[in-house]
């Protein structure tokens, strides 16, 4: 593996790592939401919390994805 030596390369590498982590968090939040949705005993408040977490992670991933394309 090649080590990034220039600040721009380090930033791009960091940004790509953050984007990957954000996408992973989005997928985990999505999975949690749908698992909770399948549970008929889950409170609407808990479902709303899970849906909001999913949306927040997806929004962050979208923003970071746009930055990755320009880095």
C-alpha cells in the first residue's frame, strides 16, 4: 500500500475513509430500521428514532460522496 505524502493525498484518503464509514453506518441504520419495522411490538417512537438515524447517516454519506468525487 502506498502512503500518501502530500497534504491533498492525505485529505483525499481521509475523506474516502470517512465516506466508507458513513456508508457503512447508513446501511447499519437502514438494517436496524427494517428489523424494528418487522417487530409488531415496537413502539412508534422507537421506529421514528431509527428512521431519523437512517436519514441522518444517509444525508452525511451523500454529502461526503459529493466531496469524494471532487477530491
